[in-house]
C-alpha cells in the first residue's frame, strides 16, 4: 500500500453556482487519525463523498488507497468503511444480528464473521448486551455499534462524519477512547470529519482546516499551534487592578489582554488576583511586559510563554479566511 491513504490535487466540486469544494490539494499518510476541521457547510461531507467515488469532481483529481476516485469507486468502497449521515443500523434487530447481516453482505466466512463480531462487541463493551434490540439502546451505544459495523470487514481506511455529535460528554469521551485504541491496534487510517476541536487535539496526528470549500492549513495540532501569529504569555499573580491592566494593554508588542480572576473564596483573593492571558504581536518579548506589570504595582508569581490553543488557531484561520 502507498505511504498515503489519500492524495488529492486541486479537487473541486460545484453544485450549480455553489462551489462546495474549492481546489483542495491534500496528502493523508496511511495509519493515522486525520482530522478534517470546519464549521457545518464547510465542505467536509462533500469531500468524503468525492473520496469514496460517490460523486465525481468538477475539476482536479483524487486517489484513495491508490485508486482513482473517478474510475475505481467500487474498488475504493470495497476497501473502506464509512459512517456518514445515518448509522446504518436496523433497530428491530439485535446487535449480534445487525453485525451478522453486514458480515454476510461483505461475504465474510461464518467462522471469521463470528470471531470478528465477538472481538468488536467486546472491545466496545457491548458483548453482554449483544442479544438486545438496538432500538432500546442509548445514542452512545448505537454509535459504538455503528462504528463496529464500519470496522467489521477489516477496512484499510474508515471515514467518520461527526461521530460524537449529539452524544453526552461521558459517551463522547468513551467513544473517543475506543476509536484511539482501535486505530492504534488495527493500523487503520481514520479520516475524521469534526468541528469538535478538543476531539481533534486528543485523537489526530494531523488535521486540515477547511472553510467555504478551501483548505486553509494542514499539519499536526502542535505544528498549527506553533505556526500561529499569536504567541502569548500566561501571568499568574495579584494586584491586577484597572491601572495595571491599562498599563500592560498599552505596552509595546501587546495585542490583547484577558484577565481571569481567581475563584471566589480562594485564599487571599481580593478580586484583583488571578491570571492574565496576554496575546503578543510577532517577536515581542515577555520580560519588558512583566516589568510594566511590576511597575504598575502588580505582584507576579509565575510567567509562562505559551502557544495558542487549537481552538484559537482554528478561529484565527476562520477570520483570515473571511
């Protein structure tokens, strides 16, 4: 297999006057979880449909698992799994019967099919409830079963479209842990559409950010954070009154200042204690800014120079895209 599970060149798709995917060039290495980040309507789902060969591009090209998406869509779909808008479950059937049905669709031999079903249901913590009708299950349990369905035939690549959308925080965290463990154990490539930035930062080795069909950035979460133009200081201390805040806001190299007061009831806190998040411009240094704070009467306990969070990078890219 190629070193890349997905390769696109100027991939474009129009729907009438609307350009849903706009000149996307992308290489996704094999064996990683790749996060495709964007707001609803950014072009994420259309991109998956193009990569599966379900629709043809208006211009450009794409290869999935080495197969041309225009000419070899059937070969692609035989080697991939996809969880898109619908979970594909038959709610009157049990979990066992659902997976057995799909195993037969994939022409899996009976012995292999039964072993794989037990393996996946055990991994997802569903084996003890395998004979229950799926319709009575929680949304989180159904979503785990749907992902087991996608993985049943040992695909080399799976596409997941907002797999934790609508789940409560506990169910979403559990599903993320299951996905991470499965991706590592089976070496499958995961193409994950999401607008959940915490999910992307936890799971993804690489991410791509898309807005209005245009790919704005690609790299690891750390690379995107390191490349942002908004390094920042986190300053913990006391005496962050209006005079101190005004002084630091007017200091050279300071783009923005946010004050986060200490929790109420914290020992010694008087309303001016807490943390400052100071967004810097370019190559601004922290020492002169700390000196400004001290000169304004603040007491500085700790200073950390940090990079922007993935959420901040994402929002910055969205603003630049506009």
